[in-house]
C-alpha cells in the first residue's frame, strides 16, 4: 500500500539543528527528497561511518543511490557553490547526474551582483544583520522585483539583455556604498557556466509531484529554522525565505493535500549564528564548553555559533507555527557530563540534574532517568511527543523513546 501523505522535516530553532541527519534517516525509505526553500546559506551535515559530508543546496538524500533529489521553485541557486558541492559529493562516491538531481526551472540564480550587494551591505552599511554573505537576500529581492534570473532564463536568447537589466537596476546601490559595480561581463560568465551545468538537471514540469505523490514516498526538507522565517521569525534578523512547513506546498510545489507529518528538529540546547535576540544565551565558560563539545561552528561559514540553554517558549511557538506533530531532539549526547542542564521560559531558568551517559544499561533500550525526565518535561511543556533523540553524530545514532514511527502512515 502506497502512502498518501508525506513528511516534512524542518528546524524549530535558528537553523543548525541537525535536519540533514533526520532527512537522511528518512530518505532510506523514500524515493524522493525535496528542498523547498533557501539556498547555499544552508549547511546540512551528514555523517556516515565517521565521515562528514556537508550539503548546501543539494537535498540530503544523496547517500542513497535509489533516491531522486529535487531542488524546488522556492529555492535560489548559486551555480559556483553548487558546482563545488557536486564535485565534493562525487569525490565521496555519489555521482549526482541529471537523473538523481533535478532543479525546478523556476528557481532563481545567484549571480556576482547578488554576492556584491550582500557583502556590501554587511561591510559598509548600517543594515548589516550578520548574513552568510551568500547573496541569498539580494537574490530573493530581485525575484520579488521581477528582474531576477530563473533557471529557465539561462537557455533563452535574450539572457544578455536580462542580465544587463538586472545589473543596471541594482548597480546604483553598490555605487552609493562606494563599491565597484558588478559588470555585465562578470555576470554573464557565471550565467553561461550555470547554463552548461544545469542543462541536464533542469525540470520543466509545472506540477512535478502531482502524480508521484500518489505512488512514491517523498520527504520534504526545509532549510534554516522556524525562528528565522521571513514573516514569523525575529525580524529583521531572519533569513530571506519562508521556513514554515506550510511553505513546502509552495516552494516545491507539492500537492497540499499530500503533505503529512511535520517533523520538527531541535537541539537539546540552543544555538544561533549572526545577530539577533537570544534570551537564553550563555556568555560564559558553560557556553564555551558546550560550543566546543558540540562543534558549534557554522557548516556554511565556519563562524562560532552563539550557544544557550533551550528556550521552551520559542520551541512551543515554533511547534504551533508549523503545526508540528513530532520533535526530534538532537545532540542530547553533547550535554552528557554537564552537572546540571537548564531550560528557559519567561525569563526564568529551570534546572535539571545532568546525565553522564545516554543509556541506562548496556542494552541501549532505555534512557537514564535524568535524560528521560528532561525529555518528558519538554514534551509536557510543548504539547507534542519527542519521537527521537540524537545520541551521536552518525546517521544511526537515534533513540526512539516511544518506539519507531512510520511518518508516512500518520
């Protein structure tokens, strides 16, 4: 019996929650993994037998030869970054040809002018918010301004005229900031190379999953996190796309009635990259210790992540904004050895006894009471179950406190 509804994996915090690992775990049962928002500003880390692989634009189904990966219309693509990523994936032994990776013809292309605009704002303007400088915001800006370059435009005869208009429209911002303009020639070099690379990958289907969703298993993968959503996050310190589960239907596009369980991923503590509010931030040796133990440095930028205790108010808000049905709590192992672990709510911290190990006994079928109590408190506060707990970096290091879940059967 084939599924009729398909799970969505998204982050419930500020990104970097471990979505790639969960998508990878579900991908073994799926035929399609679909990215519906964001671009090369994402950094989804996958681990296989101790080997690390970071994806940015490519969906997290790359480690399975039977999975077809799809970059949706709501995404933006930096062709130079994507080319490097595909080369790295090929080096790992997974070749992403035109059959295994499709890109929606409506996705927008990041060109040198977008990178220049992003870097310029962060470097010399007063509007800097700590972006990854990957040109994501400006690419979405030109999309909304209806002068952006879509994948399909790379193969049209009037591509030079389109790129010239884009440059003329936005170079004045660089000039006003005292920065050199981004030339038509520089942008055309990248646009032409992008066309060569993406020709074999472009999907021209207007509704690519209308029939597929009826017969084959899909996983929809979001980038960043709910608290960075353009409309509902901590504006203006947000990303440039919509990160909520409801956007999966738009950003793919995907049949709305076929969307199923929303699997929200959150760390057992909290991190954030860049500027913006962080009420539970730890600016002491505790935060530095967790940062080091958790390897909390950006997968995309390498920047140290800000670290703090889990904010339950924000977690509950994220669950409600995305109608989240299940939580996957990652990096519980990183807090092992802490004398006490805290959660934050309405300006007050609540302390819990720490845990030295994850499992109660060698059989690994039961959590230690301290961790079990911590998880139970989170479930009660937020109102949805913690379906799985991350106990290590590798793809198989997950514990299912309520038993394994068939996310397509929900």
